């Protein structure tokens, strides 16, 4: 969408310096930008890149100067850039209308403004809200509820009974509501523990490609408002993830974990069953949180088993010196002999 710099400044609550009537229609990196693209500079070391860019408009911090460009001064240019992109750019359509090859059960309730792609299946008693787009080859199980303005990319599978809020984005290959991995050993074999619960996903959640979220065994697996899950994440049964938590790719979360609000989890982290990550904590990439462990609010941990970052860094430094220390020990032992 084409906007004037003045309108963009008002929307972002940024201070405008330069040509108020300059047109902005897109966003780009400095190297790839055209005359109507917006760029951002959040550090002085990037000013040279921006200076040579063809972009006519740039988001900058207070005190930064660029010649021959309209400047929007913001406290956090990167954040303002993300907001500008959401305002300027329309997401490509996933589906338009209800495709003739889609299989929609007569008892399903589709809002008149819902869209369903080719070969999608919507089972009995499912409810699909207004402006929601269901991509090609998606499967929406019996009794599933999908809110308004959701975007389900092709080949998403939602098992029966799952509930989803508004403005949820689910990327291709994700599976929501499958059975949890629950077994009880006895009489020489593994007996499957009932997986009778469901999944609830709050508003404004985004779920990455090939991520899996298991239904609760006897209760609910709950993903709260604003959570962002990267690709290839596994969320086991009865897990709760609090509002606005962000989890990076290949993380595995075991059953009955409780992850608080505004938590950050790095890639390939592993959370043992029944562990608790309190609000505002950070778990580093490849960290391992042991079963039943509690990570306190706003604490940053790393390593396996996960420990406070300062402790991890100190221990890791000593670990790196082990060959040197081993040689010193050998020399000392040799001297005594």
C-alpha cells in the first residue's frame, strides 16, 4: 500500500524530517531498496550502507543524519520498521472463497467471509470464523473451532476438538492436537495412557512449519496469547506456555511443563517433564532443563543441566583449559616420581 511519509510518521509516532510528501510503498534492506522503499538504521556502523541506498525514506535513531533522505526518528527503529511493514504490506492470499474441491461437512459452520483452499477437509461441527483462510490440503477435525482472521497455510492438520483464537497463523506441516506420548508399563508391556484432552491456542499466536502440539492427556495443552513458536518445535501433552513467550526452532518441551510469560527459549533447548520456567526467564540454545527443575523469574540459564549464565561461563572457561591442566598434573606427578 502506498503511503505518504507524513502518514507513516503519524502512524509510527515518529518525528519526521525532510520531504513530508515523499511516497513510501514498501520496505527493504539498504542494498535492495528502491526509491519508494523504507529502510532502517539502528546503529551508527550501518549509516554508510544507508547513505548509498536508493531508498528515499529511513527510520533512524535521534542524532543520526543521512543526506538526501526523508528521516523518521524513532526510539527503536527496528521495532518501528516491523510496524511499518505490517501497515504497508498485505500478506499474500492463502485462499479465496471456498474452492470447489474442498470437502466441507454440512454440519460445519463457515462464516460467509471464510476462505477454504483446494482439497481442504473440514469435518463435522467445525466452526471457522470471518476472514480466516484455510490453505490447500488442510485438515480441520471434528468440532474444531478456529477464530477470526486466522491464516492456516497449506497442509496444516488440526485434530478434533482443538480450539483456536483470533489472528492465529499456522505454517505448513504443523500438527495440532495429536496424542501425547503417554504410556504405563505393566504386565510386560507398555499400556497407552488415555489422551482425551484438548488444545487451546490464544489470540495472535504464530506456529512454525512442522511444529507439533499434543493434546492434553486428561486436561488441556494451552498456548496463550501472543506466543511465537519457531519451526520444528515439539510441545507435549498438558504443557502451558504463557503470554508473549518466544521459542526457537528444534526445542522439545516435555509433558506437563509450565512455561511462563515473556520467556525466551533458544534453539534446540530441551525441557524435562514437569519443569517450570517462570516469567521473564531466558533459556539458552541447547540448554537442558532437568525434570521438575524450576528456573526462577528473569533468570538466564545455559548448559546441560541448565545453570545460571555466570556459573555456566565460568565452568565452561575451566572446561576449555582441561588439556592444559591435565598436562600440568602429568608434569607434577612425574616430578614426584
